[in-house]
DNA sequence: CTTGGAATGTCAACAAGGCTGACGTATCTT
DNA sequence: AAGATACGTCAGCCTTGTTGACATTCCAAG
C-alpha cells in the first residue's frame, strides 16, 4: 500500500476510532469495578464515595488544609464541607487550627477514621492487585502511562505532587 | 539469576501497596480527565453524563432494547427512563415498538441525536487519541489489559459482547 | 382461553452529592 | 486601618441514583 512516509502500515492502527472507542468503553466498565468494592462497604453506612475520597486524601497527606483538599478533589467548598462536617461530627476526622496560620484547619484521621480508610482501601487495593497480577508489570507500566497522559495538566500536577511523598 | 520459580526479588515490586495506591490515584485523576470534555459540552445543555452514556450505547448498538441498555448501564429502569424520556421528547432518540416482541422498545438515534453523540465522542476520542499517541502502542495494550482485569465478571461479559461488533 | 410472568412505562418520594450565591468571622498581610 | 485569605454555613437548585407501587401489553404454557 502507498503509505505516507511518517507513519506506515500497521504502526498507527492502535489510533483508529474503533480502538479509541474500545478504550473509552474499557474506562467506563473498569471504573465501575474500581469503585464497586468500596461502594459496597459504604452502602451499609451513611457514607458515600465522596466520604471515601476525603478519607483517602487525608490519609495520604495528613495535616492537609481544607483548601488543599478542595483543589485535589475538584469540588466546591460547600460540597466538601458537607462531607467533612459529617466525618468530623462522627469522629473520623480531626480538624486542628493551624499553628502558623490560625485561619487554616489541618485535617487528620482519628483511629476510627483510619480504620474505615483501611477497610476501604484494602478492598480497592485487593482488586487492583489482582488486576495488576493478572496483567503483569509491563502492562501495568503502560496502564499508568496512558492514565497519566489522559489527565488535565493541573490534575497531573496534583497527581505528581502526591506521587512520591511518603505514605 | 537465582530466582525462585514462581516469583522473586524484584519481580513483584509492582505489586507493593505503594504502587497500587499510585494506580488508584491515577484512576481517580484520569477518570476526571476522561469525562471532562463531554461534561463541558453537556454543561451548556439540560443534559448530563447519564445522557451521554445512553447516547453512546444506543449509537454503539442501534436497535438495542431498553432492558439491554439497562444491564449495560447498570442503573434502574426508573433512572434510565427519566433520561431516555427527555432524549425522546427532545427528538434525539427514537423508540420503536419491537416487531417480533411488541413489548420491547428498540432504540435508535435520530439525526439530531447522532449529531450530539458525535460531538461528545469526538471530544472524548480526541483526548484518548492524544493520550494513546503520547504513550505508544505497547503502553496502550497494557492499559487495556489492566482495565479488563479490573472489571467484574459480568461487566467484562457486557464489554466483550460489545467488543467486536461492527460500529 | 385463561392465566402467569416478562418487558415496559409511570408516578411519587427520597437521598447523595454536585452547583451557585450570599454572608459572617477570624486572621494575615500590606 | 484596609483588604485579602481561609473557612464555615445557610438556602436553594440540579442531576442522577434509589425503592415501592401500579398499569399495560404481550407471550407462552396450561
């Protein structure tokens, strides 16, 4: 076949609309699986996915401020506040006034909060682990690579900022 | 190398909790990017992500029944019905009584519906394409492999069933 | 032919979790 | 002293999910 010089024959077949559509559908179905296990645990309680996200990132960055959490989660402060308020009221999250800047609130998980966070992330990690194991290390590297390329620039910045901190 | 037969030293480092956590966060941020462009388009209208999903799968499988769509989307018929009703009322989707089984409704996109579906999927595919291009074909294969391993069995069945049909 | 079950549609009520806008307070910064 | 920042909160709205109840229409089995 008379192909253009730059990209020949088979080389770009992975960029066909059909391949892209399959990728889109894979994201859709996989994301359902991704959230299914935590959702099941949360379903029994008065909490939802929003609470899970808050717990995750507070666990991830203990002492984070409300504003920081806001920009990571990408929601309004009113939305986050509703979630945070219930977590604080129920004793899962502690909010401490900043020492340097007293306007800030620094967020930490309590023992109770840590316990729930662990239950949720264990469930999610179990699925992730078996998917990783089934796919193998090369596939996992590709998986991460594509996901990172799919993020908006500012999301990627948030993600990178979290990336290599101690857990 | 003196490796145990099954798995050894370095071999399983991609299965550490830290690696799994990074994968979880990558899914979270990437999914936001994944939906951002269609969401932006939909934001201007009276439609949301649920409408996008319905349009996508009706486009994908023209003539599909309500029940079939229900099981693909994984929502209740009441939820889907609300979305479908507005799409039908607004003339984006046509609902035809089944010829063999007249209880069934077969769903098709109208020209207007096709136009919106195309606008949405073009936006989503553009992002997907640039992510794919940036990551390369090997990474893409890994990406798909991990996502497929992450699905629930019944979701994977739905996905596989769609997989190789003509567009 | 009647009856049971399947597929669909619809009404009502409710909840989670997004959003905007407005306002208040405490605290920094200039 | 004035303005900006961080946070909380009230009120109201939207989308999208849920359950429960009920009607209709049709197929298929007895």
